[in-house]
C-alpha cells in the first residue's frame, strides 16, 4: 500500500472536503442593520421579472428550505418571477454582528411585527416594508407589476397581520397580494369570535385582536387598519387535512376561541371577514389531501394558481 507524504495528505484532505456554503446576501435595513435572505435574482435589479413572490418561513426559521420549496413549486414561472425568502433570525441562529434579530415569541416576536431584540425598536414589519420597497423600485425592476407575500404556519400569521397593519404596502404603486396558508391564529378586526370567549379576558388583545397593539400597529388607528385590510387582496389557502391538534398549534385561550384546529379557524375567519367586509377582495381556497405541510401547499394545483397565477 502506497503511503502519502504529509504535504500530499494535507492537499488531499483540503481538495476532498466539501465546500463551505456561501453566506446568504443581506438587505440593509433602516439604521444600517442587515437582514439575510435567499433569492432567485439579485436585489440590485433585473429587467426580466414581471412579478415577485416573497415567502415567509415558519417558526423553525428555515428560510432556505422555504425558498427551495417555492422555487420547486414555481416551475417555468421562476424565469419571470423574483422569489425571495427573508430570514427573521433569533439568537439561536447565531446572527452576524450587524444582523437584526428578534424573538420567536412574546412581545419581540418576528411573527407579528414585534420590535427586534437587536436593534431595539425595529419591527419585523418595518423590515418587510423595506424589502417590498426595493422590489417595487422601477429603477431596479422596471417590468415588475405584482408582488405576492406568502406565508405558511407562523409565516401565515406574519402575512395576515402584515396585510392589516402595513400602510407601506398600499403606497408602492404596484399591486400587492397576500396568501395566508395554515396559520395557528388570526388577527380579528372586531370583538366577535366563533366560540364563546368565556373567561378569556385577553382574547381581543393583539396579536388576536386590535386592543393593546404593538408599536408598529399602534401608529395607525383601528379604523385605518380595518380599511386597509378590507381593501387588500387576500387568499386564505387552507389544507383540508390540517385538522390535527399537534404540538405547534397555538392552544392559548385567545386562539382556542377561534376554533379547534387550523382548518376550522381559517374557515371561521373567512366567514367572519365576509360578514364584516362583504365587498372585500378576499377568497378561501382549500387544498384536498394536504395537512400542515408547506411544500404540499405550495406545489398543489391550488397553491400554484393563487401564488403564481
């Protein structure tokens, strides 16, 4: 058996080791902090895309996985679509020194527009405002005519509340739509709930209702929020088999009075919106045979139609 010299052995080890994954690009946010993202096109701009899809990850914050699933679902539409998945980090993700990061729950949660842990005062909704402004910039993307914000599970919670709370989304000069897929709970815009609220005193507090809103949403009146949400194009994309009471389902009492599982909560919420805003451009689309599965939702015929159609 031939023995390698020490220098040759080192060379073999270096050339045969797997390459380190490149760090994802960053978007500079107000204050100079940064937000990592995965994208099909550089945010410096391109003339080919006619639409953009922004996909928000779930509670596990696997932005790359969500990006990959959305690219796979896009198929041929990927050639004319900017697909981008921002990464809302927490301390557990070991953010770089200049990266913004949030908490995964509580008052500083990225899921419902909470202010960051670093830097203090930066809402995750403000970060999304900045991303949408970049995509709507005709100097960068001259032929882009539509942005669709898609969220599944915790990302669906983000998308639904952002649709109600973002004034910036209506000031871009470009069509913005929202696809809310299988969230654990919803932001209600009046005090009525599908089930008896009983002794659940906080059922109408934000993130479940309009009382005691976080700083980002408190900048606008309740009437403004209702007006924005009732005018926005929102699709509730619900897996017909998302009926399990699994470990990730929100079981706090403000969520429980919205229904027993995600499918029931989404169906009840859509019915409530129809009553409150009869002319709202909202619709419910259900996906047969799919449960709490982002890949299954995005790649279904129904998912592709509402995201890329």
